[in-house]
C-alpha cells in the first residue's frame, strides 16, 4: 500500500520546509513525518514585498512525489 510519508513546502526563497510533527510543524532540519489530516502548517518569515511563489509537495512511501499546490501569494 502506497501512503504519504511527508510534505515539503518550498518557500519563496527556495528553502524547503518539511513537516516534522503530526501536528504540521515545519522545519528545515529534522526527520520528516506524516502530518495528521487537518493539520495546519504556517510558513512565516519567508515573505517578500512582491508576490511570492510557494509550492507544496507530497512525498509517498514508494518514492513518488505529487505537487499539491503551486501558487503565488
């Protein structure tokens, strides 16, 4: 069975943040974990004055990846 292993959020400055707790805490270090359904992930301190490109990527146990969101905010 293929399941999600963790989520990566790519910040506007291209820094990858990983889910490091089931509650959705983000960090650039640590061991990525699967967030619980309904977890709230907050990417703070990464904004600039212009529109910012943010990507959310799901990683799965079979090694595949899926872009969940690719937006300008």
